[in-house]
């Protein structure tokens, strides 16, 4: 599954899972290179990986598109 790049650093992010969590599997998004503005984001229990990826792409994909159009202020407010 393809994820939008980090809207602040432009870095690559990856979907990860924590299967040893006591309440079951949980999914997160981690940066390839650490980003101080957005640490690893973990979804709530029972949120599937496709839901987390879709939410990430909707929010940060739009922010990245706005930044590409020169709307940095609006992109920062959205992100």
C-alpha cells in the first residue's frame, strides 16, 4: 500500500504492526528518517491497516498537494 510522504519533511513513511500488544494487533505509521513533528502514529485497537493508511493519505496527501501548489500556509494548517 502506497502512503503519502511526510508533509513536513517529505520523507518516506511505512506501515508497521505490533502483534505482541496485549489487546491484539495494532497498526502504526513510522517514518523512515525520524521526524520531530510527527512521531510514529499508532491507530486505536481494532482499526485495520487499510483504514489507517486511507486516513493518512487523505489528510497528508492533500497537505502535500497544497504545498506543491505553493499554498504552504494552508498546508501547514491542514497538516
